[in-house]
C-alpha cells in the first residue's frame, strides 16, 4: 500500500481546524447571548429635579442610552425631570427608599448630613467644572461608602464655579452684613453667617420667587442657570469671581442594584466611574461658563471684577469657614486635614485648582 502524501493532507487538516475554531467561536457567542438573554428586563426610574430644558438632563439620558446598549437592551430607563417624583431636598432619601432608582442629589441641601462632601463647596477651591468633576469624583470615592451608606454611590460632579448675584452691588465682605442670602450649599450658608448675613433656604426652582418677593437679597448661583431659572429678571449685579462650586452626586437604590444579574451589575459599575462623571458634567459646565458672557451682554446688568485688595479681603474673611467645616468632619469620625489635602491634590491632578 502506498504511503499517504502528508503534503496533500495538510490543507484538509487546516480546513478542519479552521472549521472547529469557527464552531467554537460561534458556540461561545451563542452562550454569551444566551446568558444575556436570560437577564430579566430592568426598568429604571431616573429622577432629576432641574427643569426639562436643563443641559444636565440630556447628559443623563445619553448615559442611560449607553447602559441600554451595553446591557443588550435588558436595562432601560425613564428620566423624570422637574421634581416629578419629589422635591429637590428629598432626592437622597428618594434613592434610599426606592421612590427613584437613580437620583440627582445636592448633598448641601441637608446641612450636616454629609460633612466630608461639604468641604467641596468651601470658597475659592475649584477653577472649572470639567476637570473639577473628575477631581471631586476621584476624591470622594474614598468617603462615599461610609458617608452615603444608604445608597449605591455612582459618581460625583460639580458645576462650573458660581458666584454671588444680587439686587445691590457687593464688593467687600462687610457688604454682606444684614443681607438675606439664598446659599447654594450648607457650606456657603456658613460663609454667609460668618459675614453677618442671614440664610434663606430655597431650592433652585423656588429661588426666583424668593428674590422677587424680597425674602432674599442675593443668591449664590452658577452663571448660566441664572437665566435658565429666570433669576436674571430679579437680580442685576454679578460679582465676577469663582467663589464656589456645588458638589452633586448621582446615586442608586441599593436594592435595585442588588436584584440585578452579575452582567447587569457589571454594566452599571462601568457607568459609575470618574470618566463618566466628567462626561455627564461637561455639557453643563460649558452651559454655565457661557452664561457669564450672556449676563454681561444684558441691558441693566453689571458684571464686575474685584480689585486684588478686595479679593484678598474676601479670602481672609471666609477662611474661618474651613475651620467650621473641619469641626463637623471631626464629629463624623474623619480627619479633616487628610480630606482637604487629598481634595486639593485631586484638583491639582485634574488641572482644576484655583
């Protein structure tokens, strides 16, 4: 019997190997699809208390659409803006209690509840909102599990720096004495009290009415949102200085997360990152930054800069606010110096420090 020619058998052998590899690949893809197909559909309620036209809402929707895509359609979302599910002050508890599955939270709306996070709204820290959002998220991940243990923390972010907008011109800290001010956060509220003013609590949506009725004389607010909320109709003076930022968090109901499949949790985790914090905040940061020029162009409005001496007076006058913040952090069992040092390091890393 003649010997089989090995050269003639190689193509046939190679073809069989190739077919086997293709079959294995197909089987793996089918298996992966089958696992994904077994994931129960999850419908998420996303709650945002800002108006429907606010630039943050499209960013949340884009985030949710990416989750839907990455989950193979098993995770869908509906966004409820304009306080449809509850008041702005209640959004943390709404996420905790499952009224919303994800909620947009201003921790500063509840003074004393989140003492570490309050440090991010101390005056003269942040230079911008984009890098600032990455910086605060990277920093706060070290504290969120303890300070916001009732929910699943997703990410933190800030708006572009805001300032004081008022019915009368404010140039020196002494001008604040006797004024009624709507603060953006509890930390800004401490600053107002420190300077002899009185705090008037109101959500962003309620602020125009408070100013219009004379209940408040001034407001701490970012630049673009002044027009968005109609506050430009009742204030005319705008101090041109990056006075503060407001820290926000995007948090999830823990039980909703726990009920998801392993693959669905992986998708959520991949969308709760520092990169997504900056991505979601970027369009809003651009909007607020653009509001500066818009207000300056309006008839009857004055956007004014502080002299170096005036700015120095402000920085000296508000310095004790950090000591007050530190006391609250100590009472919560945390180290305020370590927290502030690490925040400043994160701001420097993401090129967002003043």
